[in-house]
C-alpha cells in the first residue's frame, strides 16, 4: 500500500488492507496528543524497565516475613 500526504507530519493513518492504525511520521502506534519524540522516549523507558524487572526476578527473592525484594550479594549460602 502507498500512502500519500501533502506534508509529512504526525497524523493518524489507517491501512485500508489490514486496518492497522499508526502515526505517519514515526510509524509507531498512533499516539495523539503526544508528539513523536515523547512517545519514542516512553517506549525506550518501558524497554529499560523490562530489563530491570528481568534482573530483579533473576537475582532477588522475597523476604518471607515482609515480602520486600532482597538481594544476596555475599556471605554464606543461607538467607
């Protein structure tokens, strides 16, 4: 499919074939009223947060009494 516009700016576009809705300028999901730079920063932050969650799940355990995340970083094998 080819989509033509007079000026390339952020606008809502819907594909006639698959009905997907996206931003014409950055080709991400449509993100009004936010501009393209802000949505790019947000998606980067979300990706960084998922890596943090992966680290937490791999290297920490919940305290049996208060359920707060704790990390063992030295000492004996007992927590």
